[in-house]
């Protein structure tokens, strides 16, 4: 029909998530000392954006999942996790740094496990070529959670560098997914 345009919303959402994660990861890799303080704040915003864009993609972007409730819960947990990271200074004063690190680790493990579960269960409805990047994206959350549980707090700069690598990988996987989804459109 005349006047209709096709917008590839799933591709756009994955691309935005990928660029945000890639930018945060590169910053953490090249400036780990400066990134330690900044990455806490920026990381919280990125994780909130990841959760919000994930919910938007599920509800309005044409992505489907046989376990929509689990998928939405995963994204809501990501948003909660991001808010906890943003409130980091206030929370540290109230509950202590080690408790917060354990809480963030558990949240990361939950988000990663749910993302992995939804990806495996939704394998049949995922667009060709997006299964493994989705699995690796979920594994990035899992690895981050495990690192927080088992890595001593004194290795904060090493942790920032590792998080930087994980964010770069997650960003690249999301950009690959965006590339694979570029032809999936919704008539606007």
C-alpha cells in the first residue's frame, strides 16, 4: 500500500542494546580506573535500557516466546538489577559492600539463567542465526554473576576489565542479532 513504511523494530532494539554494551565495554577496557566509578552508574543505565528494550521488543517488536512470562520476568529483573547498581552508594551504606556484591551476583545469575532458559525453549521460533548469540548473551550475565561471587573485592580493576570484555562480547552478539533481524519489519 502507498504510504506504508516498514520499520525493522527488532533489529533496531538489538542494535541499540549492542551499541550501548559495546561502548560501555570499550570504556571499561581502555580506562579501567576511571571506569570503575563511572561504570557503576553507566552500567546501571545500560542494564535498565537492556531490560526496557527487551520488554519493548517482546511486547511490541514482533519477537515471540512460548514462555513470555519468564522472558518478561528476565527483563524486569534486569531493570531491578540496574536500579540496584544505580543506587549503589546508598545501598552500600545501608547493607555493606560485600552483601551488595552477593546480591548483584545473584541477580546476574537469575537474569542469565532466565535468558538462557527462554532462548533454549524458544529455539524453534527464533530467527535463523540468532540462537547462539542469544545463548552467549545469556552466558555473559552468568559469567558476570559467577565472577562477582568468586572474585575478591581487591581485584576491582581486573573485574572492571573482565566486565568490559563481557560487555563488548554481549554488544557484538546483539549487533549480530540486529544484523540477522534487519529484514524483520513491522508495518508502521
